[in-house]
């Protein structure tokens, strides 16, 4: 769902090489998936709240990886959509 914006941001991944790079990339992919889940949950107002939650879960690169207007806009849109769906379900 959210992972589709990841390829455009791969340039930001550290180029340290070797095992460290692979571990970092795997962690980044896990973070993107978690960010998408958090946004889709409807429990968060926007990207800033998601960034705080990710950092509290140990994703230390969250601030760096979310430092992109396209990513922030996408997270905000996902959050808003999820909250609207939740509100509609509550009314039904």
C-alpha cells in the first residue's frame, strides 16, 4: 500500500556497503510497512504522530526517511482516509 513511494527514496539509503547496508535496507522496508499500517489504522492524525510512534518502536531512521514532502503528504492522506472510514463505520 504505502511501500510504492519507497523506490524514489532509495538514494537516501546509506551507502556504507556490505552487511550493514542490507540490514539497514531491511529495517527501512519494515519501517515503511509499519508506517503504512499506522496510517491505515486511523489512530494517527498525520505523519508527525507516525514519526513519533516509529521512533518509539526503535526505527531510529524514521526522521530521515520521512523527511520528504511526497511521503509526508501520502501519510497524511492515508491517515485522513482511514479516519473518515472509521467515522463512517461508527455512524452506520
